[in-house]
C-alpha cells in the first residue's frame, strides 16, 4: 500500500509538471507566432480551442501576428455565432472584424507595401497602397468568405445597428476595406475595379453590399475615424 501511494504521489507530481509546462506554452505569444512545432504549422486549427465570448479576446491577442492562426479563430467564431445570442453574439461579431483583418494580413501587407500609413498623401496613394498589398494577403479570400456568414445581415436593421453601434469605427472601416480588397483581387486590374465599381450601373454583390453598409455606419461616427484609415477609404471610393 505504501509503495502504491508513493507511485501515485510521483505520478501526481509528474502530471502536474506536464500541465504546468503545457500551460506555459499555451500562454506564451511567441509559441503561437514564432516557435510552434511543424505539426502545428500544418494544422493551426488544432491549436485553437472552442471559441467563446469569454476567451475570444485572449485568442485574438495570442494570434494577432499570425494570419493562419487568426484564420483558424475566424472559422471557429463562425461556428460559435450559430449558438450565441445577445451580448455574447455581438461580442463575437465585433471580434470577427479584428480577426478577419488579422487573418488576411491586411495591416501588415499594407505596411509592407507602403512603409507607413502616414505616407499616404492622396486618394491615389491610398488606392495604390491597397492594390500593391493584395499579393501579400494570403488568406484574403477565406477571410472575405467568412465575414458575411458571421456578421449580421444589413437588411436586419435592428441587429445590424446593435452590432455596429458597439464596434470600433476603425474596425468597421478596416473590415469594409478588406471586403473591397477581396473583390478587387478577383480582377486583372484591381485599381480599375476600385475606381469604377460604385460608379457603374451593375448590381453589386453580397460582400460589396456588406462593405457599403459598414461604411454607412462609419459615416455616422466619422469623427472617430483615424485619419490614415479615412484616407484609405477615400482611396477605395468608399467615402
């Protein structure tokens, strides 16, 4: 009996050490962004737990600089909204704005294309910045496909207004820019699309309608919009 208890005690401390090590890894941003194992790099979905309104902020922070992990979070937010309601649903929808942009690598791609957002001097500069950044957005199509499935339908005015009223204006603006970048990326001449899409009589698609609805909500609070993002939206013909 004494021998059994000793083994049980050693086993307890062994598993406690393993648990502590795993907890340390999971809590370390560098593990997610720089040092994950080969299997994790191939399948980032396996690193992301079920997403809830309670843990989504922490997961966003951990995966902020990793587009593939952010895309895995976005996919799990898409599942989570199906069973969420009320304040939890709105929180998950707001989180999707940030995660969608991170998953596409929009911010980093723009910075790589233009150096600094403050280099934008004209609408044409802003348009060219986004066009030049398109090639660096590896998850652009997947992010743009997921967002309309997560965000409320603009035709549901009450739900859409509750969502946009609680969201950051900059997040709304970036999501709109992302959706338009995704549409522009489908064309051989993305700059022509950006310049002409809302000046033509052709019907606009679901993602374009969502982008316009997001921008309409931005206009109501435009004084809260950062200047650099305002320039980008003008360059994309969204303002």
